[in-house]
C-alpha cells in the first residue's frame, strides 16, 4: 500500500476483479526489489514487480505482462525544486533527461517515454 508498484498492482488486480480473492495471499514488502527477492527465494509462488526489475533477475520468469492498455499509468515525474542552489545544473540535467540520448537509454531498459503533453 505504500510503494508505487504495490499501489499499481493492487489497482490492476481490482480492475480485473481479482483483488478480493488474492488479498489474503498478499505479503506486503517495502519495495519492488524486496518483492523480487522474495520470489527469487522461492518462498512465494509469484510477485508483482516491474518488468525492468524482473529483467535483471536470472531466477524469475515473467508469466504475465500487464498490457499497457490495461495498466494504470505508471509515471515517475521529475522537476526542479523552487529555490534550488544549483538551478543551472538541475536545468541541464532536466534537459539531458528529455533528450534523445537519455530517451534511448530508458527505452533500452524497457521504459516507455511520455512527453510533458501526454
């Protein structure tokens, strides 16, 4: 309930009408990496993690990938803090993240890109 992947996972399970059945089997953990570790250990049959996290493990396999059309939007916004002591550097970093080079890295590791207007 406190981490984004858990919130997104529960929302999708609710949309599919599965949450009421599965909620008693849910074991909350503090992060996606912790969920991945529990699945890797064999102590649970399945877990909900991001595809990008599952891809780094040699000990799990993806058995279901939620179609983008069914998934709740997963958005990680980035912004510069008002009053930043390093506004120029932060601005350059934001420009870099919005650029083609950084975009290609995100796509390479399985992320979809949204523009500020999406």
